[in-house]
C-alpha cells in the first residue's frame, strides 16, 4: 500500500526477535521499493532485524536522539530524517515504546501524536512497536496516535486504525483538566502583580529559582520561557499581566495571567514559526515549550482572562524513567 508523505504505523508487541519476524515482510517490501531502514529501537529488536536484513540497507540511529521533551524529540526526528532522506525515495524508521523518553510517558505520547502533524509531508514509513507490558493503561492512548496498524498476521500489509485520533485531540486528552494544580493552593514562592519591568521580573525569578531543584541551565531556560510568555501576554492579551511562581522539590510551576481571551491551539509552538530562519522572530512559544515539561492555557476562574501554566517536574535518581502512568 503506497501512501504519500508520512505513514505512522503501530504494531503491538514486545521489541524482541518475535516482533522482528512480524516486521520483516513489511520492511522487505519497502526495501524492494528502494526504501532503506533506520533502526532507532531497543537492542533485542535491533539485533534481530540486523541479522535478517542486508547491512547496506540498514542504518542504526541512537534512540536518545529522538527522546526528551516533545519539541526536542521532534527536532531530533527532523534532523535524523534530513540526514538520511534522498530525493525521490522513502525511508523506513523503526522505534519502540521501550526506548521512550526519559522525560516521561506523557512527553513521549505528546511526541507520538505530534509526529503526524510535524512530519506530515515526509516520505517515511514509521513503524512503532508498542509494548503492552511497558505501557499498561497508556497503551490505548499510544495506539490512538497512529493512523495505521500492522496486523499480527506477518504477511499482511498495514491497515487503517479506526481508533486513531487527531493530534490536537490527543494533546488535550493528556491533561483533561488544565485547571489549577494542587500546588497553587499553597502560598507562591514569588508573586508579581501587573508586571512592569521585565528586567526586574527576570531578576526576581532567578532569585526564587536559585535554591530550588533545577540546575542553573534549567533555571535560566525557565526564566527565558516565562519572559517569552509574559511578553506574548502583553502583546496579544490585555493588562494587567500577573506572574506567580511555585518552587517545590517535585514541581516548579509558573502561572502567567492576563485579561485577554487566550487561545486554544495545542499544536502551536511545536517548531519555530518561520522554520530554520531564527532571525525573523516568531520563536516565543517554541522556546517556551522546549524549556518545560508542559505548557497549558485555560480561562481564569472568574472567566475574565486567561492563564498560561508552565510546569517542570524535576527528575530524581529514584524516579523510574519512562515508566507508565
């Protein structure tokens, strides 16, 4: 089945030699059409596929290049595809859920949904192996990010996924209630009403973050992200613009509120607004998203305005990277 542009295909199973046998017929059909294979998957699956495919047609990619917060992961995907795409040909990319991002399962699900938006014109057959044992209750959401399915019958071609959902739908579902976080019921670490001087705001934010759980680079990036959101609120919202910051061991949250109508565009900001030309502006949302684990917008409780929440959940050594829900 030939499809123009990006084809995002899910296959349920553990990333092992058995899974490789299910993938091989589809991969060989692609190879017959001149589409080389990129392996960015777990060692067991990678080794099994390498043993069955001609070495000249296979390239191994470090899965970590496709990991991290969604904007960073998406940048990794585009960079890798740029490196291997040749004019007039397709690529075949293999990834799996066991190599999901150390940023957590929600960040990985964001990425899986957004690939359909960001890579829509790319000539790629992307086979994602979804491990039920790894994903648990997140398996249904993960599968819904894929417009295509590879059936258990190894000789079958891909079929349409009736459970597929548009990227914006998936993103909204990941945070079903973008309202106040429980930490907002506690006194803020910093509160600045009706922001006047951006320089003074940046200084105050840096001071409030200095003794928190973020390393200096993360804290600096968050200050810049808050700066971008505040400037955006001033330009597109309505004054006053208020900033509140909570710094705890397990969560750093900043709420930026203004009296404008806000926006509900979950796909906005996933990539520079003007592509690779960073000199022409339009970078605010992209830079902000890259600095945080999640950024949401919601109406103020009184309905008179909008609040943007930027959240970082610091990782700790005892955390289990990429664990399920």
